[in-house]
C-alpha cells in the first residue's frame, strides 16, 4: 500500500488529522511528518502570549503516524489492490496505552518528524516505540504507544 493511500484511509479529518505525509512505511516501521499550523484552535489560551503545542496533541500526532498508519499497512498486507477500500471505512481504533516523555516544546508553525518501530502486532494489538524530532533533528518526545485496530465485517 502506498503512503498516500494509507493517509486517505486514516479515520481522521481536519482539524484532527496530524499527518501531512508518510515518508516510509513497512511491516516493521513508519515515518512521516506534520507541520502544526499557527492558526490551530489548541493554541488559543495554551499558554497566554506564548502558545505551545499541548502534549496530548503531540502524542496524538505520534499515534496517527507511528501506530495507526502502520496498523493500516499491516492489516492491508496480503490483500488485493482495492480489497481494503471498503473495510477501511469500518475501522475501529482505540488507543490502549501511551507512555511518552517530553523533552522540548513545539511551537506554532513547527514541522516535526515521527518515526516508529513495531514491537509487536498480534490479535490486532499494535505496540510501537515512537519518537518525534523537530526540524533541527532534536528529540522532542519519545515513548511507547499501543492500540487496537479492528476491522468490522
């Protein structure tokens, strides 16, 4: 499955889609990037006169690129082209664990890159080691995120 196809299958849309592009996706890893728009609603009041991207939004960005996108790719493995088309509309996704450490702030307008490595994928539960870096290559946050990805029949 091509990266652009995976992004189309993500069950998110503006203003809650935090994936601009996927650079790489395989059975074991994923990487992609996102630029946080200066006009995003979550900057209003977080913090006064010095807006910073909330940690929960950073974790969500990491999950969308590093876990959900990778999970969609894994679920699609072995299916014929187009076979996944209708199933993707019926995905149910639930985050089951987030353990993330934060090191640097992300400001409005900043672009981040997320990389993820699969720890395991069994019984539709995917656990990944995920990290986010800023444009300078500095580590913003890292941790483990896991979730359940279920296809409805």
